[in-house]
């Protein structure tokens, strides 16, 4: 497969910057309810850019940055994001339990694995994704049983949820078979998932007309 991995990485780093700029420009319209997602998304974008140039300059492992920034902080912010979006009491309680499970999982994994900071844990990643998927399901259930369903185009959290579902559900198979597929196929699929998910975010930002809440 004729695929330039380096160009793909550079494009994958550039597009989130464009998305971030647009989110900042439209921050008055998308509302403060999206703050946790914006911070988490921005953190991942910064980590990707930093680690790319850090590895180029030092040739040293960047796994510690991904473990702390991606597996711990970013996913925690995403779970908090959905906790804030949920307003139905039962769903909010379930989301709080998911947050507790997330913290317990992280603490336990750090206790039983001394070298966790230096070795990216796909077991933690799969658990994080599972908890996030449950969170999105709760949010979509709430959304489809509310007036929001009548105007989904203008509801940015809906587009965020679709983008995250495509990105992480699509990533699970390629992560699982990462040792059996070629490097080119692995990075190409991740590249396409990033393009699609960021494209959905851009579409949501363009369509969004929601006024800033008072």
C-alpha cells in the first residue's frame, strides 16, 4: 500500500488545529456546555503536535505523555463533559458511577503496573472507550427523548457524539489487530478515522446556530 505515513501524521495534526480555531471563533454560539470537550480535544491536539516534534528531536519515547494526557486527563474530561450534559436524574447518577469506575480503573492499573507511564496500556484504552461509549449512549437516549431531536443540526454535542463514536468504535478493531497488520495500513485507517471524525466536528460547527446561554 503506497501511503506516506509522515504526510498522514502532519495532516492529522493540522486538521485539529483548524477545528480548534473554528471552535474558538464560534465559542459564543456553541456555548459553555461544550467547555470540557473543547479542553480535552485541545489537549489531545497539543499532545500530538508536541510528541511528533519531541520524538523527531530526541528520538525518545513519548508514551508517558499519551498515558497521562490521553488515557487519563482527556478521557476524564470527556466523561465530565457528558456528566454536565445529562440532566435527567437517573442518567446523571449512572454517569457519575461511570466517572467513579474510570477513576478506580486508573488507580488500580497504576498500582499493579509499575511501568505504566512508560508503556501505553491498550487495556486502559479499551476500558476508557467502553465507558465513553456508555456515556454517549446515555446522552443520545436523553437527546432523542427531548425537544433537541427537532433541531439536531444546531445541537453541537450531538455532532461531538457522532464524531467520537466513529473515531473510537472504528479504532478498536485496528488497535486490536495492530500487531498483525502492516504499519502503512494501521496508520492509514487511523488517518481516515481522524479525517472523518474531524470532518463531522467541522460540519457541526458550521451548522450550529445555537445562541450563547444566559
